[in-house]
DNA sequence: TTCATTTTTAATCATTTGATTAAAAAACTT
DNA sequence: AAGTTTTTTAATCAAATGATTAAAAATGAA
C-alpha cells in the first residue's frame, strides 16, 4: 500500500524575510554542546542525550535542527578542522615576515591555540583516520593553497643555499611533531617525566622559543 | 523472597593438573580478535558481537571467558601498553651501546615496530586520556626503571659537556615526537603533502637515519 | 484578537547492544 | 560405557540509545 510518505517539516528553513533571533540561538546552543562533547569523547562515545542535556534542551530538538547524530557530527568536525587550520594560515600567509619569522609565528600560534583547545588535535587525528569521506576531501581542498604557498617558500629558501634541501614531508612532520605532539601525548609525557600541569605549561612556553631554534638547527645540520 | 544467588560457574579456572589445550585456544582467539578491533576502533565503537564474529565464536563465550567487555578491554589495553614499551626498553637497557647508538636503536626499533602495528600509538594516546585508572598507574610503575635509566644517561652526557643541558621533558618529547608522530598523523600528513603510501614508507625509512642526526643537531645547537 | 508558522516538549518506538540463561555438545575421568 | 566437568550454543532479556510523533507553547503577522 503506497503509504504517502509523510513529508517531514523542513527544519530550520529560516524565513529570509526576517532577521534571526539574534541572541544565542537554540541551534547555536546545540552546536556548542555537541562540539564540546564530540571533541572530548569522540563520535561513538557521545550520546545524543548528553548533548541535549549539555545544551539544556529537549532531545527531539536536536533531531529537529540537525536531522541526525551523524549530520551534527559532520558539522562539528568541519568546524573544528577549519579552526585548526586557521591558526596556521594566518601566520603562513603573512607576506611581510621572513621564513624564520613565519615559523616562529606558527609555533607560537599553535601552542597558544591548543592550550585553549586541548582536545582538538587528538580529535582531528582520530576522526581523520576513519573518514576517507567527502568531509576530509573538502578539508584537503581548503588546505591546498596553504600547502602550495609553504612549498614554494621552502624551495626558495633551499635555492638560496640558506638551508639544506629538506623534503616538505619531513619539514611539516618535524614542525607539527615538535609543536603539537607534546599536547597529544601530554598525559603520557607527564607520567613518564613526572611533570606537573603547571610545569607542562612552562615547558610549552619554552618551546615557543626552542622549537624554531631546533627547526633551524635541523635545517642547517649537515647531511 | 531471598532468591538464593545463582552462583555462576567460575570461568576458565584451568585444572592445574592437566596441560592446556595447547593449540590456539578459544580464549586466545577472543583476545586476538578483541585486540584487533579495540585497537583499531577504540572501546566505545567496538561491539562485543563484532569481536565474537571476528573470533568465530558465539557471543556468550566472550562473556563466559572474560565476564564483561570492560574486563576484556582492560586486558587488551595492558597487553598493548606492554608491547609498546618493550620496544624501547630493549634498546634502552643495552649497556654496551653509546648514547648516540642507543638513540639510533630506539628510533629504528620504534619505526619498525609501529610499521607493523600502525594503530597502536593512537590507541594508546586515546585510552590513556580517559583513564586515570589503576591501569595507567600500573603502566607508570613498569616504566619507572626505564625512565630513571634514561635520565641518568642524559645527565651524564650533559656533564661531559658533549651536549647542551636539555630537560628530559624536551628530550623525550622531541624523540617520540619526531619518531612516532608521523605515524599518528599519517593520514593528515599524506593528504597535506600529497604523499603515497609507498612514499610514506620510504620517508620513514629515511627518518631512521635522519631523526638521530636531528636529535644530535638539536642537542648541539647553541641556546 | 485571530490565525498561521515556528519552536519546543513529553511520550513512545525500534533497534542496537551488553549480558544471562538453560540446555546441548564436547572433553575428560573412572 | 557411565558419569562428571568443561566448553559452546541458541534464545532471550534488559537497558541504552537514536529517532519519531503528536500535541502544546511561543512567536509573529493580519
């Protein structure tokens, strides 16, 4: 029997004619709650009920606005990625800075940024793994111009003989590894080295200076 | 009504009098399946049914042998940790090797090891975060002697004026960061740098030589 | 106000999932 | 072989969980 598909009321089709509620909208509340929980615990370990409670709304509202847990997650993930990339792109595209200055800016920016969003890196590393999807594809597209720019700079610096020719792969692995990895491995590192929370922060402050120095040392070390 | 608590038959209390089944026991099959899935997808995203299927046994058997998903996970996790640590400890405790040689051995050992267990590092970084539990405590205890040994070596090398005095925190963060991080961030790195699977392996082979060189350069760079 | 539309809720559904049970099958002892 | 214990299974349970529904409340337009 042809069950006339009950057309669901389209959610959140804002009447273009009138301005938004302006204040902290319900949709935004849900997004923020979802971001907080998804980022901290990952997709599978996060319950939609927890998100609803964190947002202070009814569970049905979540589905009303976002249709499904997956959809909501995709949005949060994309948002997280963009934020993560933005940190680097600003410094990277600053044409007035020298290569060394750029590195220093990137390192500082990332350390500051992750200090305020400590769960982000691991979230991204996790979710990028299980997702060969369009999401990741989209991210790649957004990163492309940045990559091109950095590669060019690397090549120029290499040609001027200032530094060793180093493959971009190694360069980026080193830069991000030295900067981001301590945050990702923080619980492990603190256990193994017996470092307190306060000390950890101090060490990361130190690294703002040290990592650029080390990167430089690496690129001037003789093969 | 006092329902006389149905005493559950104690699982897997092997009669000590007779040797084990010897071949690949059911218990072992379950362990291996659980390890594979837990390590790849984490605790929350892994279903006990999937483990049972992967092991080719009935779901009830899993609970018969291990009582609960949590218990099984704890066992797998401890096992994974030990394996991860073992890689380093062998190289580290080799008294015949010089400091530089040790570093080279550690880097090579880790790169080889993780190449064959690519999901392990991220698993550990994930599970150590949400687990301030006795599990992590136990790990710490097992790592302690290694840490002490490495610290002593670092201090000695520093006193001999061969290298800059470098805090153990920075040293370990650098060593592991440069060695392990590329694997953890592999999908991201490959996307950003446009590197193929084959090329990635080649790069990691290169790093067996390069990372020790870089570590050396870092420790000889002037403050 | 009245009416239409949007937003929110309580209640419920359907499926998934960890766990248990009772009984069958297999292994071992005598 | 008979009896005992261990191992394995099919069936089922109970709780958790993502999603939907129908109706109420709020909002804005006329």
